[in-house]
C-alpha cells in the first residue's frame, strides 16, 4: 500500500500536468464542395477538394454512395496546404423515380504519421424536379468522448402522412447505431429518434460533420433532404476526467509528501539511532 | 342450453367485451385509415362524391387518400379528390393504351410511350454526356422466381436450352443490359462470371434470380447504337414527366366530370374556358389576371440581370420560371394585405432619391433603367413589391418560435463575436451640412428628433458597433452624454445627426443584452433554411391558380400549314399521331363512321412525322379543333375517345360551348401550378 501511494503520486501528478498541456499539433481540413447531377441512369458527381489546414493530407481516397451503390475512386497521393484537387465520379443508380436524392461522399486520408482520418459530405441531386419535403429535422448532439447520443427530432410539417427512412451519414471514425430507422409520421406529427454515437478512432479536439438524411415519398415523387450537425470530440485536456485527475492529484500529493516526511523522519531516527549506537560503542571502547 | 353452458357463454362474452374495451383504451384496435379520416369534414359529405367518365368517386376512396391527415378540412378533401381524379385519368389513359394492372410494364412507362424523342435529340444527348455514359454491356438471359427451387429449375432449363431456342416464351429472351440496369447484388455476381456461365440462384429484392451470361462488350467497344434504346426511353420519360400535368388538366377539362355541390372543386374546364376567351392572359391567381405583357416584362428584366439577349425567343421553361415569380408576388401582396403591411410613397421616394443622386442627369438615369429593360414606373412597382415582400417575410419570421436552449447554445459559441462596445443611436440623415445644421438648431429649440426621422427608412433607434458606423461618427457618439444629439457628421449618403440613447461596454454585456438579437439571427436562419419555402408552398397550395402552361398547348394560336391537311377554309378536327390503331383511339374506319358536320382529318404516314415536328408536339397523339380562320379553339392530348371528339366538335358547331362562364372566378378553385 505504501509503495502504491509512493509511486502513484508522481504518476497522477504527471497526468495532471500532461492534461493541461496545450495542443500544438498541426491539422488537416479537407473541404469538399460537391455538385451532383442526374444523367440518364447515372449520377455524375464532381467535387473540388481543398486542404484548408496547415498540414498536407496523404492517400486521399474518395468514394461515392447512393441508392445502394458505391463507387470508389483511385487515391490521390497528396493534397498540400491550400491545394485543391477535383474529383469526378459516375454512380450508376438505375431507373429511379423523379424527385430529389442524396449522395454521400466519403473522403479517407492519412496524415504524415500515417494516422487515418475520414470525412463525409452529402450532395443533393434532383431528377427532373426538386421536391421540397414537408418533413424536417433538428439535430442535437453532445460532445463525444467515448459515447454520446445524437437526437434527431423529425417533424412532418405537411398535412399528409409520410413514410420516412432516416439514416445517419457519419465519418468512419464514428460508429452509429442503428445506422438507419424507418417510421411513419402522420400529418403534423413530431417524432424524436435517438442514435448512439461511439468514438471509433476520432481525433480528440476536432469536430466531425454528421448528416441525418430523410427520405420519403410525395405522391409519385421521391424526396430526400439532409440536415447536418457537428460532433465535437473531447480533447483529453477538456475531458470530463480532468477534474477527477486534478482532485486525485490534490489528494495524493499531500499524502505523498506525508509519506516522504515519514520516510525521512524514519531515516533520520535510524541515522540518530545509529549515531547513538556509534557514540555508545566508542564510549564502550574508550 | 344448460345453465353451465349459459355461464360459460356469458363469461366468454364478458371476456371479449373486456378485451375490446382494453384494446380501445390502449389505442391498438384496428381502425381503418378511412374511419380516422371520416372523423373530419368528410363525414358530412355524401357517400358518392361524384362521377368521372362513368366511374364513381366514392367517399371511402377519398378517405383512403386522406389517411394520416389529422382532422381533414375541406381543402384537404378537395386535394384528395383531385388526386383521385388524376389517378382515374391516368389509369383510363393507360388502359386505352393496353395497360393491364398487375402485369407487364408499369403504368407510367406505358403512358411515357406517348412522348416523342427524335433521333437527333438522342444523338445530341449522347454527345453531351458521352463521358458519363460509359460502362460495359452484357448479353444475358435472366429469370426471377419466388422460390429457390423454382429458380434452380430455371437454371436447369438454361443449361439444357440453347440460346437460339430461347425465343420460346417459356424461356427468357436474350437481352443486352448496360450499366446500372441490374440490381447491385446481381451486378456483383455478374462481375465474377465468365461468358457461358450460369449463376446460382441469387436472393435479392425478395426474389431468386438466375443469370446466364452470354457475352460481354467492354466500354471501349460501346457506341451510340448500344445506348440508343435506353436513351430514347429516358428522354421520352423525361418529356412525359414535364408534360404530364398539362396532359392531365386538359383531359380533365374534356372529361365527363360531376362533383357533389358540397365540394367546391376547381374545375379545369372553367379555367380552360377563361384562357379560350382571354388570349392575352397567361395566368389567373385568385381571380387576378396576369397578362402576357407583364410576363414579357418580367422575362426581359431577368434577362438583363443575367446579361442575356433581350430579343432571343422565349422558351417555355424560361416563361414558366418568370410566371412563377409573378404568381408568388401576387400571393405575397395578398399576404401583406392580410397583415395590413404597406410601403409608403415617402419611403419609396427617399430610396429613389438615393439611387438618383448616383447619376449626373435624368437622361443618364433613364438610360440606365432602359439598359436594364425597366422604366421608372417598373422600378417604382418592383421596389414597392420588394419592400413589401421583405416586410411581410419579416412579420412571419418574427413569429417563429425559438427554443431558449438554442439561444443559450448560440451565445456560448459566439459570445466573443457578439460582445463588443455598442451604442443605441437614432440616426437622422440630411443631404447637405446646412440642412443638418438648421435641423440641429430646431432640435436645440425644442423640436423632437423623431419628427425628422419618422419619414426616413430607419425611424427607430438601433444598436451600432464600431464597424457599423464611419469612424468619425463613432468617435463623436461614443463619449456623448446620453439623450444628446451630436453632429452633423459626414456620411456616405450626406450628413447625420445622431442621438445617443444608450451605451454598453463589452465587458458589461451578458446574454440578456443579446437575447433579442440572437433570437432574430436564429429566426432568420430558420426562415431562410426551410420556413420560407414552406410558407410559399402553402400559399401556392391554398390559392386558386390557373396557369396557361398547364391548361393549353396551342390554344388560340394559328395552326401551321401541314402537308396532307386542309386547314383554314372550314372548321375541322385533326388528329396527329405517329401510330394508328385502337390503342391511340384511331381505330380503322373512324373517319368513315364520323357523322358530325365538322370534318375529321387524321394525319397518316408519311406526313405524320413532319406534322408532329411542325406542330412541336411533346407527345402523340393530339387532337385539335381548328376554326374556319385556322385558329386552334380546342385541343386534346393522348388516346382520343368518341366523347372527346364530340366535345371538340361542339366547339366548332353553332351549339353553345361546353362551359358558359364570362366572369373571372372570385372563389378559391385550385388548379395547382407545378
């Protein structure tokens, strides 16, 4: 027990000190501004990708998802600071009914240390007509350390009932459960759906864009609308554990000092005893 | 029955009643959608709501359409009846063309076959999108079955039947398929197969599929010829989609439609009659006519803003967009009127003067207006409408609820940007320094500042931060004693007098100081992001809109000279069709059997294609009633029926026309603009 306190105090103290160190690392920010267009049974997507960070991105791999199909593009070796690269993809989607659709663009990349990251962007695409869905959503999410909840409050502003498919498009660094939910909203009805967001390998201190995509049908037309929010990932320095660490440090520091004083006092007693013994021995010898 | 039997029966009965009561209490009894809808206004209506071409429009059918609508109103019922009418007309048209529900191609695919896609249009599309239209083509035989065993049997048939024998109806035909035409799961299976192989049963979309891959054609070997059939189908489907509303409304106008008088339903026939009588009108919105001249002005202004040629011919798409803007303007003015919002002439005059001061002379100013396809009157009207729209939107925006938690969250995120030194100032503007000095002298002698500001655009005190004011004005106002007037201070548009009403230092500000401002920001965001579109949509839905583009194609226009047709000497009916046969309503001997005084002419091949091009028809067939001057007085899209021919004929005969109405409607009768 004594050993634990003895070794624990400096360890905790170091943790406390480390936890308040400012973050000085660089960052990569890939801004993807996609444009999607229906052409026959395809969706043609083009997107300039700009690195607005202060560190280059490597092995940038873009994939495009829509209506159950995915197309992966060849990796871009490197996007430098303030550099822009444009990607173009063709997604075969088959003979869809007219209306509005959402295309998900996933961008995976690594930093100079080989650490993987990913982002997601949603692009609207209209086939012949742009349908304004009467179903809207408001997203609420708390900061994420290990796990949090994403609340999606959906409202049917229209008068008619609507069958809804609600799915979450999130970067691969975050794990969403369940990935999609289907339900029916009567005219004017509101429904709150909760998704669990787990931290896969998201970088602390950053924030990730997450989209809730609402698909429904309006008479013979398809309607799809995406609503976005940011999920902030707690940095260790701002984590909920910090106060606990500080508390532990404050408690264990005096304890450590006490132990140290006790040890020193014992040593001094032992030293005094040894001295006395030596003095006694000399006296006896004399 | 014994006593024991009676007791058991009684107990069972009580249990059933208790169960039903319990289920009702829990709200899980199986009430039909119809019964919910019947709770609303629908219950007050008769069981039979009307007739369309001999089909009864039953209340239950309308109730089914209303399923999920809480407490349906009469507007909801009208919309639902309109949907039932549309469905019936589409089913009727498709049935004429040989569609049988539950078998063969989908109804919309059958109806889309009426649309025209010319070879040159297909080629132009191919040339435009060649880069996108690429991928491998595969030659396959395929079949889908309900059970795995059935699919295995088909597989055996594929193994034992030669491809050449597959014309037998029992074996699926050989077909070429391009990218995207197969289910994604089947495509994955196909990617791993070699020509000649037959897949195992693949379960996808609830069915077991078997594919026999016969050949592959790599992308480098594909050409327009491979893509032509599906591109033609796609272009036809698009054209049908765009012309569907017009097809429906005109067919409705000529249909035998009777609706119960309790339901004041919009009547396409009545709208059509208005356009027949007033060729200069392009739309009627809640009884107000929009003329061709107004539409042309709107298009001209839109073109001048985008630097497009003012003399180029106007395409229907361009006209539709411009018309929808005018219609929205009419609806906004109505909303403004409801809210009692006005734009005073003095406000417009001041804005006009500000604009005018930027030009050396009246001539230069008028030349600028002319270059932008507008005039002083147009500017005056447009500015009034613009301000009216802004004020009306602001009024609705201000009503949007904002949750306190959102205000708190916004404050937390943007506190640093919001908290800044600021002054609440009432600002009065003058053109010259002398005028400002005179006004200041009057203020010092007791005249209130508000008496100068009330005729100005900013007639109330507002908060200003340093970046919102010229530096000189800020420096003069910041140290001033509250409720005193400082100035004149030079400004970009003249001279200002400033009355300082309040002062707040950044460090003293809290959320309460900014709550109203944050609420305004959040309301504006909500409005711009979604509420504005919804507000406009609901205005459009509630309005009575008769749009000429949805109700006419060639009405009131001169018929073009067409080979094989005699037009302009006598009243005549003409049918333009690329095909002949009962599926387009042109059965053999139809002309012989026609016994009305007005002649019937059917354009037959080889002139038909040229006639369709000359008339610029989006779909075929079309039937036109043309008077003795060669003017189109009636038109009918799709498979022609005897009833439609007789109705068109009646427009050319001395008998009174189908609908008698010379008064513009003043009640809400809706033909939706799409």
